[in-house]
């Protein structure tokens, strides 16, 4: 610990940070439309859960879905049940977790160093474009980041009081229930810290292993239930796909080289990259040279997670989110050396102004990913009876179509596939963009299929076209 800790109550800081982060996390959250991958996917699973009234068997498009654990899905379904099914409630759990991560980052920086560092670190994290974007996005990485941050924060506190290892285990169990094996990211951080700081005895404490057992007790029942009830889908989707395929190969073409996440950090950690690019290596230097626990812990967090996600062959930009709280602590620590705490009020006003600039310039308040599908959805719902399939022609947006249309969805990739589907006779419904129909519209018209409704540049094809 540093010897210049400022002894002041955390409550005013927490209240300020809570109000600021909740305002910027939630304001405008219900605008626009959901993105197919993966926002509308999780929203669709939660929507079907509520409509079916079955909270144990997860489905997507009416078929069993075992791809992820259910914690975030349950939370979203809870919001749906009490506040309605819409964009706001689809993104709300992630936004609340984002605000929670800001608060825990403050507590982390305060515990590691001092109040001023903690406050600056929290403001830096909140004002980081990449973090703010995914906190306002209805995916699992925002909640995962909160639970990993909580787990590591309580581990740090457990060095002094063993009972905090139990809380660390609870957070770890919730991380597993959010995104499965991604929760393993905490173990390299903990091991590296104990090794470099000379604190391996922490791993021998009974309270640490009690915490691990608590995590197992939280996560294991659901995973056993899913394994036994999914008839093999659990093994394929969870064990094979996420534990082996993602680590050993580039799933769905998401490849990258060893500096993929360095490039992501440089391109995405705005506006703090110019400080973070120096503060993180400086912390690592001090950790290796001085072995002071607070520098070792922060460096192990940043570079431990970076090493693991770099070794995983599947690369996605948002995998970097769990290291942002520690990275923001290093930036906050450096800012605290340049800016005196007596200017705290001025700095807080400046940060509020910087946050306000996100609204017109960062496009985070214009999250309109499925504008066309959402726009034509009322006409589709009116014309297509429940249970009848809607085809998507040359458009891979199944999750958003499932969410907004509430109908079975199928893909048609080529002109010949489209014509073959029309020739089968019976009910036919297909969504396609105007530019994709030029080469096939005459063939469809000859078979009695044409445009029945439209919205901007998207068309609904069916039998009995509009005059």
C-alpha cells in the first residue's frame, strides 16, 4: 500500500459515480434496434423464455439452445416480465453491470492506492469509448467484466481478511454462470500475482479453497442439469465449441495475430490510449523491479488476461474488456501524480463535459442495427400467421428477425434456392433487400410471387402481390 492514502468516506464518491454512470449508461438505451450478433440472439432467448413461461429450458427460434449459461438471460427475462419486451430492457442488465464495474473500479483503485487514484480510475473507465459501448450493448461481456472485477477485487481484500475469499468465490461463480469458461481468466491473474509478489501462501489458505468451492457450488448445478437434459448438445456447444474449438482454431473466421489486442487497445481505448500505452508498461516495470504487491497485482491483471486471450486462436475485440478496470487504474494512478486532489471538483466537471461529448460524437446513442427488420416487422406480423416460416434472402440476420418477427426463420442463399422454395407451393414469405431482387424478381413473378409489403429498401415477398 502507498503511504499517502487519503482517509475519507467513500459514500460521496460512490454516489457521484453511481449517478454519473447510470445516467450515461441508461440514457437513450432504448433507441434504435438490436444487433443480430449477439445482442438480438440473447434477447430472443430471453423473450422465448418469458413467452413460454419456462425458465429452465432455453430455446432460440423454438429449438433448444445451450450455447451459454443462463444468468444474463434470466436477468433480461426478469426485466421483460415486469417492464416489457423492448430495446431498453434487452440492454438494461449489461448497462447496470457496466455502472457496477465503474463503482468497483473506484473501490479497487482506492484500496490499491488512495481515494484520488480510485476516483480518477473510475472516471477514466466510464469515459473509455470501447468499455462504454459494450456496457450499453446487450451482450455478456459487460456482466462478465463486472463479475471478474469483483472476483479479483475481493481476492485482493482477502489477502488481509480471509472472509473476502468467500465473496471472491461468489463473484467467480456468477462469472461462470454468465459466460462459462471465460471466467477462467481470473486464475492466471491470481497465480501470476502470488508468484511474482512472493505470496504463494495465499493459495494454501483454506478460505481461498472454500471460495473456490463456493464458485463450484454456484455454477455446477446448472451445468450438470444442462449436460443431462440437452441430449449431447451441451457437450458440443459448451465443451467442444467453447473450450476446445475457440482456443485451438479461429471459429467463424475470427482470426488474428499476436498483436491483435495491442492493436485493439490502440484503436479502441479512447481517449486514454496515449496515457495507457505508457502507464501499463510502467506498472509492469515497477512490478518486476520492486515487487510491490499493488503494482504486481495490477500488472498481473492486465498482462495475464492479455496473454491468455492472445493465446486463444479465436480473436474478438470485446475479449479485452475484463482488463480495462486494471488498465484504468494505471491511468488513474498516473493522472493522480499530475493533477492534485485539491482540483477534484474541477476535474469532475471536466469529466462530465467529456462524457457529454459522447452523445453527439461517439455514435453510442445511435445503436440502430436492425432498422429495416424492425421497420417492416408490423406488416410481417400482420400478414404471416404465427408458426409459418419467413425466409431471409441473402441476408444473415436471423437473431434480429427472430426477435422482431416472432416467426421461424430460414435462409435462402442463391437465386435458385429462392425459386425452388417458391415452386414448393403453399405459403411463402420472404424478406429481401431491393438491390438483391433485380435478377430474380421476374422469375418469382411468373410463379405468382411478388412484393406484398415494403419498408424503405426491404421487401416482403409473398403470394398475392400488391396491385
